[in-house]
C-alpha cells in the first residue's frame, strides 16, 4: 500500500468515527423516541461493511449503544 492509499484509509476511518460519534450523540438526545438508535446503528454497520472500522471498533460502538440504553432503562425503572 502506498502513502497516498494509507492517508486515504486513515481519512476514511476518521470520517467514519466522527460520523458515528455524531450519530451516537443524536441518539442520546433522542432517547425515548421511536427508532432513536436507527441512524447510529446504520452508521456503525455501514462503516463496518465498507471496512473503514475494524471488528473491534464495530463491537465497541455497538456496546456503547447497548450501555446507553441500559442506563436509560435503569433510570426509567428507578423513577417508577
């Protein structure tokens, strides 16, 4: 792989991570709404399928969404 390809790969990765982080922040602001996680989940899946994030990163982002919902659900149960 030449230097230009490596730089493009790094740029693609950073773009994907920034996009995913933005969608996770949107998810947090929309918790409780129907399909709140759809955009974040789609961004994670697409980045993984395009091979711009690794399997480890894919699991990490999916786990973050699960943790966000676990905290949200625990708060709802605590308020009930």
